[in-house]
C-alpha cells in the first residue's frame, strides 16, 4: 500500500502516461541519485526505499492498473529491512550493490580496479517436504546489468576506450603528502578513469560510461530434490555485470531447510518417534503411519522395547541428483503405559502378571483372597485366554 501522501509517479519523476521504458529509465536514474552508497543525505536510505517501492508497483502492469484506479495496491506492505527491499520473498545483501557503480572494486595498495562483476548472494528457505520433492521459486532481484543502450561498451558512439592520460593506463596515481617523517607517497585509484586505466570520450547517457545500469531481473529457480541445509546453487553470470562488457559475477543461493515437527534428517536418512501401546509392543503388529512423503507400513516385532529402532527401507530423503535413490526412515519406538485402566483390564493384567511370574507377593496374596479373582488364579489358563480376547477386542 502506498504511504500516505506518496505519489509513485512523482517519486520516479515521470508522467502518469509514461510507458514501461520511460519508467525503467527513470528508476535507474533515481536509484543512482538516492542510493546511500552515493548519496550521503540523512534520508537517502528512506528515499531509496521509496524509489524501489514505486518501481515495484509501476513496472507491474496489474499493480499499476490497480494503483491508477484506487490509489493503492492491496497486499503491498511496502519494504521492510534494507536487505530485502527487492523482495518477492527472497532477500540478499544490498549493502555494497552500487558501491562500485562507476569504478569497480579498487584493489589494495592502489592497484587497478577489478573490471569483472562481483558475485551476489541470496538466502532461500524451504521446508523439509520441499527439499524431498524439489521445488521452484520465482526470483526477482535488482542488479547492475549490461547496458542495452550502448551494448555494455559505455560509449555513446561505439568508439573504443582510450588510454587514460592522467595515469597512462595504470589505473593508479601516486599521491605525495608531507608528514612529520618527511614526504610520503602512496598509490590510489586514478580519479580520472576511476581506476580502469581507460576512459570513454563520449560516454553513454544511460550508463554514464560504465557500461552497466541497474535493472530488475526475474527467472524461475529450480531447487533439486535431496538438497541439504546450507548447500548452494550457483547461477552463472547472473550477478553484478562487469565494467564495459567484462564478465558478470555469479548469483549464489544458499538454501536453508527448515526444521520439521516430526522428522529429523541425518544425511539422507530420516528419524522419527513412534508411540506403541503395551499390547502392540508385546505381541507385535504392522502399524500404518504417515512418512514424510507417503504412508508406510511399519513392522513391529513382538517384544519390542522403548528405544528400539525399526527401519523402513527407501522411505527417507532422495539422494541429490539421483531422485530414485532414497535413504531410510528409522522409527524410534516409544512404548506408552496407560495411566489408568478399567477394573476388568486391571484384573486381566494381574492375571497376566501372575502367569509371567512377576506379580508382587503381596498383590498375589491379596488377589488369592478374593473369590472371583482367586478362582481366576486357580485357572490361569482361562485368565490368559480372557486376556487375549480383551486384546483382540481393543
């Protein structure tokens, strides 16, 4: 939603009937003017956010139509933190996006700048289910891209760069200064060519001779099945464009796989707890339960104990780039003892305890003195049969 008193057309400095190309060029110009790395005004960051918010709306035909009709865009909550203002749900570090807009990255000790573009980084969060099946994400981000107006040459008339007359092509100048120890000299990037060693006689008006402009890029990223937390995906030459046609950097995605409420991942295996009743653990059973991607049948052997593990082959995570090969799903058994039972169930449990020979003497003596239960003790076989019937009925 547009902030009160904001006019997106006014923020970008374009007429309300401006076409998409005019809006893009206005955005590039205003972004250069307002970016905090270039503009040192106290409100530069806030103005930069507003410029991006305006472009986000006016560059999208549907959002622009809604804004023109109602003066607002539903669901557009503006931009939050400085690091995610080019959002669409993905965030990356913008702190130095434009710091080398005109001159690249200066080397230490006054060495010439690096003409190649720098890598850019993004963080993406996905669920464990998405990591298991693979998922796509629509990516939208801003970068320094090759200038279309001059073909990334930086020249308005297509002429080739010439050697900088100030530094003689070295990209650096020697600066002398007087100190208490005498005259000192140091090398700094050339102020005329920005450290590139060359200059453009007739610079392109769109990119001001750098051969690159800010532009908004969109594409669909495919995240493969089996990817693990912290792994990266690299999109070649989708990062910052190089100066005057030099190679672009890469765009690197770091994938974060969120924790799951039931499953814990260890490599390609998954681990989970599986509660059992005392009858299921004693007699054994086939228990049907939900795995991560499908329903699985878990074969519980008779006499299972709390802490035992049962493995379901091939029900874990797929192997990266080999989706048909999957890890295992391991269930850690947890035998649950009921806190309360009915009188009939208690009676049968005591009979079973006596049959197994683990009933306390005091309890056995007490039971022996009770008519009905005493009779049951004298007929253990019948008691066990009754217990089996009770189990089958529950």
